[in-house]
C-alpha cells in the first residue's frame, strides 16, 4: 500500500492538500494511491494562474497509459502558481507525488471543508483495494 503522509489533508477524489495549518496558500497534488492506480502518467493539464476555481470543480486532468482522470479543486480560490516541472515531466506524479510532483497552488477563499485527515483517507483507500 502507498504511503499516506500524516501532515497533509486529502479529498475523496484522491487529491492531497498541504498548508491548511500554515495559511491561505495551499499546495495541491494527487496522492500516491491515485498515481499507482493510474499507472505511468504521460500528460498533466493544470489550471491557469489567475483562474478562480470552486471547490469540487474539475480544473485539469492527468492522462496515463491506462486512462484519463480529472483533477478537482479541493477548495475554492485563485490559482497562484502551477508546477511547470510536472507539465514538462509528468512522470514526477508517479516518482514523487508528495514532493516534486505537486500540481498547483491556490489562495484559499472561504473554508476548506470536507477534507479528510490521513487516517480518514487511509480508511477510504483501504476499502477501494
């Protein structure tokens, strides 16, 4: 089973979110669980800097040799940065999903509701195996 860092929050759609406890700019990526399920990632589409997104909205996609999956905004806000390195080298999603494979940063507007703890996400993914 893939690792699930305790210091992150998660969504039911398999995104991870860093920075909830630190402030208003949150880093978003897809979990190692999702990356493993996708297989080799060959293309990543991220939202544009400056775009305003709503929580739960599809904001990009990840394409692998097996399938295409939407990336959902875990919170509402403004996209303030995208990871060009992962656009240029999508395999970072597989090799370092919680590090260099992050996707975008969003300035939080409103609340970060409906996020899961590491323990809750572990319970969710153990039921999907």
